[in-house]
């Protein structure tokens, strides 16, 4: 029998384009958390990524559209950075920075880079510091 899941929380994965592998890992960790804990906690977490949660729209700057479509509805954010900060949005140094600042300003929880990871550019191998 399925338990009625009463709570649903959207977690924004905010990051520039140079951390695609890490974004995929974050999404997978959220999926695994749901499998291991979702029913018992009666909570489902949804990873929100621009690749899957944004749609083409006109009438505002690109980041403004993304903010309305996918950032504002989120309950929390995980920021992932490596060597890039992203592209200047006119409001912040990068899109992910603007997203994180926007959620933080309205009191939503944000986690950014809790540990450092170094990726070897030649091999692509990851190693923790």
C-alpha cells in the first residue's frame, strides 16, 4: 500500500555550466533520499534544475524568467560551484549567484559548497581536499 505523502519540497540546484556532473550527482542524491526516507518522513524532495524546469518565454531578461518559472517556487537551494561563477545577469555576477541571493533574501535555506572538490582538468578525475 502507498502512504499518502503530505509534504513536497522543491530544492533548487543552482550552479554554472562547469559542474554538470556534480549537478547530476545532487539530483541523484535527492532521488536516493526519497527512496530511503520519503515514505517514513512523509516528505518528497524534488530537485529543480533549469534543464528540466524552465520553458522558453519572452518579455523579461533570461534570469528574470528563470526566477519566476523555477526559483521563486523553491523551498531551498543547493549551490554548486567550481571554476566559474556564471554569466553576469545585470543583477548579480552569475545566474546561480542571483538565484541563491534571491532565496536567501526571503529567508529560504541555502547551502553552498560545504566541502571543496578539485577536478583534474586533464583526466576529469575528482578528488576531495
